[in-house]
C-alpha cells in the first residue's frame, strides 16, 4: 500500500487546494507544506479558513479542488493520465488513521466511559489487543493528569478534564500528525493552562507533527517552529514565531496580533 511513500516528502502538502461551500470559495490556490516533526500554527481572523484546512486534512470536509498529500501520498485525489481522480477509500482510510484531531468541543462519545473512549479506535481501527489498549490508555490518563478518571463518564468531568481525555484519545492512535483546532477556546480560563501544559509536554517529548489553530499566542510562540497567518483563505505570511510576533512584515498580521493581544 505504501510503496509510493517517500520518507523525505513533507508530512502534509497542500497543492493548489480550493474549497468551495456551495458557490462560496473559502480557500483558493492554497499551497503549503509541513515537514515531518514540524509544529505549525495557523493564525488569522475568524472565517479565514483555519478550521476548514484542518477538516480537509482529516477528510471531514470535501476537497473541491487541488490535491492534499500525506507523506507524499495523495489523500483524496490524485493525478492520473492528466486527470484528477479519487484515490481508493482504502488508501484514504489508511492515511487518515495516521492523523489525530482534537476539537474545540471535545467530541467525546457521551455514552462511553473515559477508558472506552480511549480504547475504541485502537481496538477497532488499529486492531490492537484489548488488554494492550487498556494498558496504554492508563498510561495516557496518567500523562494527561487524570489517572483516576478511567471509569468516569464524560458528563461527570469538567471541560478541561474532557479536553485532556480527548487529547489522550487522539494520542492513543499513535498519530504521526496531530491537528488541534482551538482546543482551549471553550474552556474556563483557569483550566486553559492545564490543557496547554499537556500539549507542551507532548511537543517536548514526542516528534509528532502538529498543525495547530489557537488564539493562545504565548503557547503558539513557545511550541511552534513556524506560524502561518491566514486571511481570506490565503496564507499572507509564514515565518518563525519570533519574526511573526515581533516583526511581522504584513500590516494585516500586525493588526490581527494587536487585536488578539489586546483582548488577551
Ligand atoms: N459547512 C459550511 N458551509 C458553508 N460555509 C462554511 C461551512 N464551514 C465553513 N464555512 C465558511 O468558510 C469560511 C471559513 O470558515 P472556517 O474554516 O471555519 O474559518 P476559521 O476557522 O478561520 O474561523 C467562513 O466564511 C465560513 O462561514
Ligand atoms: Mg475555526
């Protein structure tokens, strides 16, 4: 299946991506790459297309134009004899299995315990033995600071705790790519730091590639190798965090950052 895999290929590549909702074009001619192990943060105003980019990587949104490659392999469409043709469902599923996503609203399965939430996909998608999945789940719960919550139901947990379970659930799949979409935006301010600390630890202790959407600028500055500023579905600036946050070259970036930092 992965005979075309290129170890040196970017772990994510968008090539001339276009995204339309009905007749509204949200992303146009969007091309960028994320290297293996790189942590890239997308910033930009509401409606600029940040969530849409993550959802396209996760194949939760339909790709209406262009190509996305994961580790050099086409995710949704490929070019064959000059034509844009869909890849097999099997290939798509195999590639998305390597990607984890954490959402603003946690999206835990409400009818399952914390443990069941975490072991579900490793068992049913990866085929991991149940006792190994359980052992790993307990390790992950320890790692996110919730060692005694395995048998709780999500509704019995605070938002910050639910989000840490959601992170554990994503990590349980041992993803190559972790997508984080404003994972602290729905949380009470006093628990944001706990969730960000878990993610800082993941960044410090693993080489998982991260594509992050956040308004937490100090977090973005600390964990990102690169920050991409999005406006109107276009990347208007892409640079290391030091440059973006202290000396952005684009006036739109300056305006956006001063508005966000004023609100913080
Ligand atoms: N399911 C949808 N149907 C129609 N328009 C959508 C849908 N999802 C997003 N959009 C539009 O796409 C644009 C980008 O949205 P989004 O990616 O959510 O932006 P961001 O995450 O940067 O706030 C917005 O104009 C939004 O209204
Ligand atoms: Mg969004």
